[in-house]
C-alpha cells in the first residue's frame, strides 16, 4: 500500500496540553481545539469533525494523571477510552485519518522491552483506559495511527524535569526510584515525528527518544543532589510497570533522550 499524505486539513484535539502545544508548531496550519471541545461529548465531536471535514485528526487530549486515574476510574475511561468510539466513527464517516497517542503503561513490565505487536496487559487504571481507547479505534476504523510513547517532558506542561529542578532547590537530597526503566521522550521531537507518522502506513507505532534509563538515571542527568531508592520505599497509588521500554521496529529512531534533554534545558527558560 502506498503512503498517503493526509496533511491538507488537520484538526488537533487537546491542542493546549503539553504535547498539544508542540503539535501546534509541527502543524502550524491546523485547527486547534482545547477544552472548548469536550472529547467525551459525542454530539459535539461528530459535529466538529463533520463540519470541518479534515483529512487528519490528531487527538492529544487525555486524562494523564496516572495516580488520579485510580481515584477517578469513570472519568479515566470516559476520556481515554469511550471517547475514542465517537472520535473514530466520525473520522471513519468523513474519511479522515486519526492519530491517537497511547502509552507504555498498556504493558505490565514483566518483559524487558515491548514491540508494537506484543500483547498489552495493563496493571493500572490509566493503562487500562488507554488500552480501551486503542481497542475502540481498531474496532471502528482502519485508517489510524496509534503512537505509543513514554515519559514525556516538554516546555508546556508539568513534567518530571521541572519536578526534579524544583525539588532539588527545596531539599538537600531528592530520592528517586532506581528500579523502573523506560525511555524519556521530548514532546517537541514527538510532535515533529508525528508529521512523518501521519504519512506512514496505518497501525501501531512505538515512538520515543532513543536510550533506556531508570527514573534515577534520568534525574541524575538533570540535578546533582539525587539518591536512588526502590519502588517499595516510595509507594504510589497506581502500580507502575518495572520495564516499560518500548521498542520501535517500524520507523527511524529519534535522537537519544540525553541530547533531547540538553535542548530542553537550554530552551526551557527562553
Ligand atoms: N505525559 C506522559 O508522560 C505520557 C506518556 C505516554 C503517553 N502519553 C499520552 O500522550 C498524550 C498527551 O499527553 P500530555 O502529557 O501532553 O497530556 P496533558 O499535558 O495532560 O494534556 C492533555 C490535554 O487534554 C485535555 N483534556 C482532558 N480531558 C479533556 C476532555 N474531556 N476534552 C478535551 N480536552 C481534554 C487537558 O485539559 P486540562 O489541562 O484542562 O485538563 C489537556 O490540555 C495523552 O494521550 C497521553 O495519554 C503521555
């Protein structure tokens, strides 16, 4: 099947989140919608997509508070799961391609790394809700790109890098877990890569910056006063997979996360 170019008329949902802001730069001529278009409102979504008749819809919205999802299960499933039924049906009916972002947390972390065709098995509500979103898309349309990504940091949202910088200035030592491994990903790089993925074949993609680390390794690259601890010593409401390492077997890799972090740290105050 030949690659297609569905970039003529682009609608970005969740355009004011961390990734959404960077998508605005990558797709400058797109129509940007934020909270004004509630993705759980089936009628409003159908109307917006039918009226605009886009060639590509990118959904960057989501309920992304992993611990919050444990307390607000219904909201998590409504935003991350059920909304993808009406978004994908509207895309199918208008012939638009849909790009959806999913997560490394659809996997349980019992393997050292996960390919696109590995069978998901989430261990927290956030992961379950993101997996439901994937399934709803696959059941309702064919021309989709599901981009699973991980450990996002970007200029326009709360993220691990900013948390480390703040804690580092507030306390003598910051404790960070050394037994959860993944791939940090810069939202500006992911947004730019989304342009390529839009023009690639339908399917699931694993897109992250290159290189594996623990949260502790990641923290050490940001601040000096960090000490390792175990997950058992730092319990959280939602269980996290020990290895949520996404392997990309389909497209050219992005640059190493350490390089991306350097760019972020240089640009964050500009
Ligand atoms: N952050 C990560 O580490 C990570 C990792 C893997 C995958 N992902 C996925 O990547 C995507 C982007 O993540 P992100 O970190 O950029 O998220 P984010 O900063 O939390 O942005 C999500 C946006 O969605 C909006 N939103 C929430 N509920 C909505 C609704 N019902 N209708 C319309 N908009 C709604 C939020 O608005 P409010 O701010 O007003 O709530 C926010 O602007 C998400 O699909 C996420 O699941 C993220």
